[in-house]
């Protein structure tokens, strides 16, 4: 259940990328994948590298995915913006 909660939080935060210029590495699909992977990695790390059981899943479990999602989205955006800056003809 915790994995589902982390993925849903990553997906929820990914929806806000519509308000940012599309400079993500891989476009909106790259941002989607980065949000999900970042959410799962940090959620898994915060839980001690083990999946919490269904009874151990609470609001804090969901909130653990936020930092990883934001970091991953920022990283993918920075890489995409740098590539666009270095090669403006490809954009």
C-alpha cells in the first residue's frame, strides 16, 4: 500500500509541471517518469529500505515521497534546460 501511496503522490505533483515551460529531459514523459522514480526512491529510503505493511501506512508515508519527486523533477528540468541552452537548434 505504501508503494501505491508514493506513486500517487509523485503523480499528483507531476500534474503541476503543466505550469512550467517544457524543458524537461524527455519532455512531459521524462518528467512523469522522473516524478514516479523520485517518489518511490525517497519513500523507500525514508522507510528504512523496506516496504511498510498496509497497517503501517499513514499520512507520513504519503508525505515521504514529496522531496524525492521535487528533486527528481528539478534535476530532469535542469538537464533538459542545459541541453536546450547548449543546442538551441535541436529545441
